[in-house]
């Protein structure tokens, strides 16, 4: 009778131990899955933030270059309309240099194949 009780106790201990081990393995697997998911989410969030920053920088550069190009185009048109008035050309150059924050603007024209 003692052997039967010993077997029953052993069997119940084995079942309990098996259930506990199965639960621990399940928790470990669940933890790994959650950590992997959170890592992927974090990387996706970082990637989206990086892409947003790049788009902002791209827009800023487009705006900056567009402003500079508009100033140069306006200067070109103003010089073309007043090609013989050196004072106006000098004024346009000085104004464009200040507005566009250019370091130096220069205009020259050819006379008889020479500058």
C-alpha cells in the first residue's frame, strides 16, 4: 500500500513539475516574442522618425536653393533689361548679393570677343 501511495505521490509530483516547467517555458517563449515585437516596433519608429527628418531637410534644402535660384533669375532679367546702364547693374548686383547672402556676384560682358 505504501508503494501505491509512493507512486501516486511521485506521479502527482511529476505532473506538477511538468505543468510548472511547461508554464515556465511558455512564459520564456512569450517573453522572447514580446521583446522581439517591441524591438521591431522601436526600430520601425526610429526609421519613421529618420524618414521624417530627411523629408524636412529635403524640403528645407529645396526651399533654400529655390530662393537662391529665384534671386539669380531676377538678377538675370534685370541685367538683360538694363544691359547698357552700368550703375543699375551694379545696384542690382549689390542688392542681389545682400538679399541672397552671396559672397560675391560678378557680371561681365564681351566687347569684340574680349571681356
